[in-house]
C-alpha cells in the first residue's frame, strides 16, 4: 500500500463521526426494507469515482450480458447520520435529506429516486417507535429539541432507560437531548437493463465529512495501529504533519469513507476502476490506502485498476491546515 502526503488549508472545523457511502448494488424490497442481493446477469464495465470534502461524483457503466432484459431495484446507501452531540455534517443538520442533496442521471437523463430511511439502535429497527412518539429520525439534537419538549417526563425516561435518548435538564432549566440511534438513508429505483446494451448511471452528492478539532496524527494520544490500518498513515505522513505544525499551522483531521465492497454484488469484477482523491487546497496532508497511486495535479491523486474486485472499503484522511493569526 502506498502512503501519500500532501497539504490543505482549513475549510472548516469538522466535528463528527465517520461517514460512509456505497457503490450501487442490486436490491430487492422485502419485509424490513431493502435487502442487497447479487446478480449474475449484469456486469459493471467501469466505475469512475471522485472524492473530495465538498463533493462525491461517481459514474458507472453496466452491461446486461444475457439474452433477456433484466428489471431490478438498484440501491445506493447514503452516509449514516451517527448519534453525536456535536453533529455529523459540519454543523446543525435539521433535515438530512436537504443537507445531503443526491442527484442521479441514467444515460444522461435525471431521474427521481425513492428514499428509505431507518433509525437503527444496536441492530434493531426503532423507526416506528420514534414515529409514533412524533420524533424525527435524525438523531441530531437541533432536530430533537422541539419534539422531545412535547413528550411527557415518563416517555422521556422510558427512552433514556432503553438507550434511545440521552436527555438532561441543566441548571438553567433547559433540557438538551441527543438521539443515540443511527439514521440510515438509502436511495433506490427500479432499473431496466436491456439485453446486450450498456447503461450509464451517475450520482453526485455532498458527502458526510467527519473530523476532529485537532489532529490525531503524531500526537501523544495517536492510535497508530488504527490509523495505519485504516488510512495507511506512516512516517512520511507524520513528518508532513509535523512540518506543517512547525510552520505555524494548526492541524485538524477530516475523513471520508466510501463503501466499495458492494461493487462485488455484480457479475464478475469491475472492468475498469478509476479513483481520484482531491485534497482541496495546497496546504494539506492526505493519506489513504491504495496501490499504484500517482499525483495527477497539485491537489489530486489517481488510482486505476483493471478487473478489480473490491475486498475492503475506502477510507481517506485529510489533515487540514489552519494558519495561526497573531
């Protein structure tokens, strides 16, 4: 695995848990929601993926290599909204659907996707319970403040006891509440794949970018095994971060996650896989795991694989640099 170092100026402080998005996959609608399944009739000819803190773009080319048409549900899971009192998308998120615009085009034409949202706690679907109480599925505290205020003390105590809610009344009499579930959002649509014909599917969306107020790279509390395993952080990365700090920059971590393994749900490997990671601006340190990584611009790095079967998901660490102001 290559270890890459580069640099970026601070865009904003990202205070969040990790994000995730996923490759297109075939799904069927069954009791309990979308179930992702494998198909042997459709091949992913290519995937062209662009990742940055501000935008994710991905273009697929699919081919139905059978003699018959195939109609199936195609699903694209969005980043989870995690239970975190600081929020998970660069600030308040009163409506995840508005905060995460999602654009789909099929062969160049825009299409409307349907959306499934679930609130999950320890693997249990608690969506209906929250809806019966009039609570939003978004666990972010700004979204919960008003609806929780409408509940009785007994209802709140029951939610707290069941591990769904962290709710406290402060000395000034103001109650703050944090949802402890995870909101999972999946876009899906019914797609027809004509026999022997290619279908081009494009998605564009704003990613969930997780992060911290200070970097975990090179400090006394650094979890080296985790950073090395997840982001391939090594000594070149640590030295790059240290250099930026010596130059007067305050370093902050940001990370992007992208689920690649669902790409293996199609028939055979991905014929041509291309990944471009854009680190943003010039004063950044970026690290991710990949083989044959090459710089194609001052801010972009490219990976290309032929006949690629993903065996792990993609995690990108961007250490942003904010120069101190005297």
